[in-house]
C-alpha cells in the first residue's frame, strides 16, 4: 500500500496551479473551483508515470481499469488534495482503491468487424472457442437478447458491414474491456494467418490489421454478471 500511496502523492505533487506557458508539447489540465490546475512539461510525464505505476501495484485494479479511466478516477478523487497541495496517507489511498474495487464487474461483449471471410449459411453463428462470428444483419435478436433492451434501428442500417466477430470480457471499465478483447482479436488474426500458411496478399482474414478497405470501430454490449 505504501507504494500505491507514494504514486498517488506524485500525482498531487506534480500538479501546478500557475498558468502554463503554452509552449509545452505535452500537458493536461483540470478546473477545480474556477482554478486551472495542470501538468505540463516534465510534470506531465511525472503524472503519466505515477498513473502507470500506481495501476500496476494491484493486479485486480490493473485487470479492471484502463490507464485513461484510472487516471480520470484518480484525479477526480484527489481533487481536494491537488487543490490544497496536501499529501494523502495510506488510509485515504486504501479508501480510493476500495472505491474502485467495489464497482460492479460487468460482462461486456466486444464486437468488431471481421474481413476476408464468408459463411456458407449466414443464418448460422460460427463459434471458434471464445469467438463468435456472424452475419451483421441476420442476428439482431442475438444482441438484443444479450443486453435485454431493443437496439436502435440505425445500428443495423450500415450496409458497409458484412460479418462481425465478438469476444466476451469481464471488467469494471468498458475501455479496459475493449483493450483486453483487442489483444484476443490480434491473437485470432495471428492464429488464422498461421493456419492458412498462404503468402501475404494472396488471402487475408483481418479484424484490426486488415490491409484492405475497412471501417474501424468497436461495439460494446454490457450486462451485470
């Protein structure tokens, strides 16, 4: 816990209440009671390092939150201390960690476009281990049942989409769910490329790294466990 507290205090101590010069290449800022607080120059990199190190001190936090979400939550929680430039103790750091851990774990289904495939029957869902591959327009009910609410019609009116691939992730943060799913999607691409054993450019199945024309985007469906 001492390390976690130390990194949170580094977030506080690296903040500045003075106006930035505007010459820094990297900076971030928040408004606290009409006062601009910022991290710029070297302090910006101190902030990013402290966020990264703090998140890595706890495996459950690391598995549950993306860096961006954790940064937003940490700065929001530490706002009074950032404003007054007062360090926190282990008790306050523990309260913050518990606040994040107590948030419910959500089962997200992350869906992305997949290119270079065809299914013999578009009414079928092809299940390959943890992955489901399905025709975009033929399986509206599958995802309406998953989220228990009607999905907007506009979601199903994109004629550029043909097939989708989905992967389920349990997380407290939707951005983390996308990150975890994308790692698995890349493993899927690598495995398919290895199994095909064909020269590059002769045939390709892709999700994130497809070389042809594509629309990049993830769809996220979530439900409590």
